[in-house]
């Protein structure tokens, strides 16, 4: 077997791998879009506001404090391996206190 045959086989394998990875990425992207659209429709239509992740601060190996926004409210939640706890809540339009912005991130 000549060097040309080996080189062409390697190129064919690389092209096939790139094609498969590109198709997998496209399917995952499409599924995410369909799932987001279905979740929005189930939550009250296209005008429903999704949950937005704002910031996170780790407190330990499995514990963290997370700042999220859902339906116009900003919430500070504590997340551990066994539970999620609401720590503070700010209604929509209310500015967050300076200590709640997690500037140390």
C-alpha cells in the first residue's frame, strides 16, 4: 500500500468525522430551539419570559448562590446537592441592593 493510499484514507476519515460532528451539532441546535419553543408555548405563549441566569458564586464544592430572573422578578437562591432554597426576592422594576449584585465574581 502506497503513501498516497494511506493519505487519502486519512483525509476521507477526517472529512467523514467532520461531517458527522457537524450534523450532530445541527441536530442538537435544532432540538434546543424546538424545546425552547415548546416550553414557551406551555408557559403562556411566545410572550412568556424564560428564566434567565444572571450570576453564580460557589460557596463550597457542591454549594453555590445563584442570582436568577423569572417573570420579571429577581431571585437569589441557594443551591446544594440536596435542595434549592429561596434566599431573597426583588419584584420587577426594583433595583437590586449593591450587596446583591455579587461583584466579587
